[in-house]
């Protein structure tokens, strides 16, 4: 029998939001939701540990009901041994009370032991699923969502869910059963006093309904503000050099205080709401118990009620104080857990990027007609043609065919970033892409590894549409070096190889002229630190270039890979790159003639369209726009002329 993992079960849930949906703290806070229906989405994660949770709830119910037996023992003691002045009976009753108390305590401790390990497992599984899902979401999703919002969902929200599963989920059931059993016991002992105690039930119910809605709104706003605050802290830490360099630490501190002040105000609002409901929940039952005490004493004085019954009744009522008074903060924790669940699944509901985009259906094969002359009829029947052998892809390089692209969050009537781009890079050829700032060069390079999917048209590698190619296969053929190199908190070796064979490390570092790594404290095993900020910009860029060439890709996409290098290092890297490009089909975004000269041909991108294609010398003499762009580097131009 096939089993369903939590992650796959989650994927089967309704998917109301697209991958590029806005962070829901802004748009989704006002959306009506059912807390119970939202919390039920946790079931796929809870199901594997359900027996431990059900057992823990059962143990807690037994322990709570044992606590309700204590008033009955008190009634027996007051009406029995105490009334008869029997010390032996009193000691026996005291022993019963001690045993009941110890049993109750042990059962509650056993309940906590039952839930500790499985709930830690649930939290770990949810966090792992969230991280795995984030890796599968398209770049458009990460463009829109602040990292702090995602971080708060992976930490604070999951902690709230673990706390809810460990305590409120169980005790909402336990306290409900305890209150029901306690009320029955009080009504059996004396129905008149029981009705007096039940009078506050209706106003308490109304208060809880109003509280649930208001607290839910405040909880959602507060948890979204935690995400915003996390984003500010993360950006301030990563951008500490900019903040200090421009002397903006005071303004950043003021901005942080404003956000923290708004969060504080929302937390105070939550505290006021909780204080209000706790005041109502505590006051009304206390008044009812006081009224029952007065009425009970009068009835005992009149001989209508035994003293033991009154003691047992009041003891039961007092035993129910905790279950009743806890309703307020149990509901508050449930609302926070409902909000955390909603925020978690806002990310999990985002559609991951498909491994393969569906191609349009192929036209049906033509069928030949044949006559049935042998039967003497004029009726004909269809004879399918013999299937043709599948065509073997012939190396044809990288081709853009009528490619149009606009970002997913752009208005439908806005002009596209790329408009009907047609470009062909032949096998083994290097083509430089030149254009003014904002012309769409970086966007064009991002389409090749399918960081974004084209809006229309298609891109082919050796005749195969990349939309029909599994992403893993595509990205094993294409390597990218971005203009802004990103390094991870790992060793130099781990940053460069990224899955490539270890024997490629020295060659890749040589191509990128990154021999400086051997002088680091631990050589290639040196930790580069977060974002690689312990290295210079040129060093980071060389490591990113080494990462791109380490896997010996069939297609290489370089987005201005030498912009941060000095003249001498750039020349050395270019000389090494020429040897790599001789065996690779490459697309190189270039801004300087020295980089352009690495390529066999040049394409000029202007206004999202290919304006001209040719060699550097041809475009320099025939295209004024290209000549203007290259004129920014006269030294490079003179070198090109030589």
C-alpha cells in the first residue's frame, strides 16, 4: 500500500495562491478564515504521531477526572468520619487524598513525556518541508517576498505550532471534558446550586466568540510585524558596511524603533484583549460560586443540605476554576497557532516551478486512404502511416526564437522587458551581449537556465526546447556566473565545486586566476564567511567564475564576469577564459571592449530587442549606438583597433 508523506499530503491541499502572491500580511489579513479549518491542515504532519497525541490526551483526561474524585472523598470524610469523630476514618480519607494527588501528578507528567519527542519531530518535519519547498519555488516568488517574512515563518511560527500541539490542543479537550464531568457531578449533588453556577455560561460563550475574532486580527498583524522587523535586522546586518560608510546608523536605529514601537503597540493590544476576557472569565464564575456558597450555607442551616454535600459541591466548583479560567489564554494560543498555520501554508501553497513546461499537443499524423476493391465496395478505410524514427538532436547551439518576456508581477498592459528577440549562438561560438543599462541583458541571461520562463516564444539548446527539458538536466548543461557574485557560509572548495568533481577544483581556480585562495589561512578549506564579505569584490567574482567553469558545462552564461577585476588580473583571466571558450558555447554580457573581444560575435540589445549582430569591428563602424557604448573606454577601443 502506498503511503503519503506529510509533504505530499500538503501539496494535495487546495492551492489558492500563485507562486508570486504577495506576502499575506498585507493582503490576506482581512480575509475571513476559520481557525478550526486552518488548523486541520496540520493533520498530514500530526497523523504519523496521532497515537502518542491521543494517548497523551486520554491520560490527561483521566488525570483531570481523578482530580474531580477528591471532592467526593471530602464529602465522605465530612459526612462520615468527621461527623462521627472517627480518627481512623479521617486518616484513611487523608491517605486516599494523597494517593489521588500523586496519581494525578504522575499522569500529567507521563502526558508531557508522551508528547515531547513526537512534537519535536513534527516541528522538524515542517521546517524541513518548508526549506525544501523554498528551494523549488521560482525566482519570481523570492523577488517579491522579504526574507525576514520567510525566516519568521520557519522559526517563530513553527515554535507557536509546536506549543499549540503540546498544550492548548490537548487541554481544550481535557478542560472541556473536565468542565462537563464537573457540572454533572455538581448537578447530581444539588441541582439548584448547580443551576446557579451555570448562569454565567451564556455570557462567557458570547465573550469568547467576540474575543476570538478580535484577537485573531491582532495576532495576524503582530506576527506579520515580527516578519517585517526580522527583515530590517537581517538587511542591517548584511548591509552594515553601507550603513557605517554613510553614517546612517542613527536613521536605521530610528526606523527600527518605529517598527519595534508598532509591534509593541500591537502586543499591548493583544494583552488588553486577553486581560478583558480573563477578567470576564474569572469574575463571572467567582460571583456564581459566591452566590452558591451563600445559598448552600442557608440550606445547610435549614437542614435541607448536608455539610459534606456543600463541601463537595464547593470543592468541585473550585476544582473547575482552572479549566474555566484557562479558556482565555488557550483560545489566545489557538488563535496564534491558527495564524501561524495560515502563514506557513501561504508559502507551502505557492506553486513550485514545474520541472518541465507542457508543450502544445502535436498534430495528429496523417492517415492514408485505401479502397476495399477486393470486397467490391466503394467504402474506404484509414491506414496509419508507419511511425517515423525519432530525430536525434543535432548540435545547433543556443537559439532564441521570437522570445518575449515580462516579469510575472508586471501589469498585463505594460511593455515587455524583452520583445520578440531572435538570436542564434552557433555550437562552440562565443557571443557578447552589449546594451545600455536597463536594456534587458541580465534578464535575457536569466532565461537560459530558466530562472524565469519566457512569456512567449522559445529558447532551444541543440534544438531542444528548454521548457521541455527537466530542470536538473538543463542546469547540468548550463552554468551561470552572475555580475553580483553570491558566496555561501562554507569553504572555498564547497563554494566553487557546488557538486562538480573535486579534481576540477585546481583547473577552475586557474581559469579564474583565483590562486589567492592558496594563501588563505586554511587554503581551499578556508571558511569565506557570510556572503563572502571577508573577501574583496574581485576575489568573490573570480570564485564565482571558477564555480561556473568547474563543471565543464556545454553552455556558459557570463553576466559581466570581470567587472570587479583590475586591468592586469582581467587580462590574465581573459587569456585563460579564451581556452575555455574555445570548447564551449557561451553568452557573455559585456560592457567593455576588452570583454567584448573574448567573443566571436557581438549582439546589440536595445529597448528589449536585438538591434544588430556582427563582429566588434563591424558594429563599431556601422552602428552609432554600439560605437557610443564602446566609446566609454577609449583605451579598450584603441586596443581593439590594434
